[in-house]
C-alpha cells in the first residue's frame, strides 16, 4: 500500500479538497449541524419537518450532557435554530394529551420547537419516541402537529 506524504500536498490542493467537502456537505437535504459549540448546537432547517428533526437531534446531542435542549435562538424568517443544553429544563405535558397521543397547535417556529421538546419529554415517560409527524394547516393560519408515542 502506497503512503501519501502529506507534507508534499500543496496549500491550493488542500484548500480545494476542503472546499469540495464543504460544497458536497451543503447539498444534503433535511436539517444539519451548522455550528456545534458545547453545550449548544445550531441547525439549519428548511421547513417544519426539518425543524422538528433538528429538535430531535438537539435532544440526542444534549443527552450526552444529561440535559434537555432549550431554544436559545431561532430565525423566524430564516433557516437556523440554536439550542443550549440545559440541565434544569423540564417540560410538562400539555393539557389534553392522553396516553400516547400528542397534539399541539403552533403559529411560529419557536412554538413548534418548544412543543416538540415537550412532546418528546412526554413520550419518554412511556419509554417511547414520537412517531410520524402530521402537520395540518388550520383555517386561521395556525398549524396543528400530531403524533403518537411509539416504542
């Protein structure tokens, strides 16, 4: 097997390789990490489903710190959300949630992130994870998200 002497790789070649990797990474659909500084993480999203996915990923990220994700910032008109891992964050279930059925209305990205975090916390009480997400647009322009706790 031939070894590559990295001391002989030119700066322009190395920069081109880094640029290509960044370009390819930018083509991935769905939510993906933009910045990850402990104990916070920032995700890019392009729609409500991506935002819910980012919230779930933040929960998994924060579990490494025995913490829950708390929204530190969200760009309502843009496409990034930042979570801080918070050991004191606790989420109570919403009124009307029964057994494994979770439903909530939301009007903003911030509302969706907070409700999703509450729903995930609620499902964990049943040693379950939120299942398939359904989002319905209401006549007043607000949206309702529903899913069942599965597992």
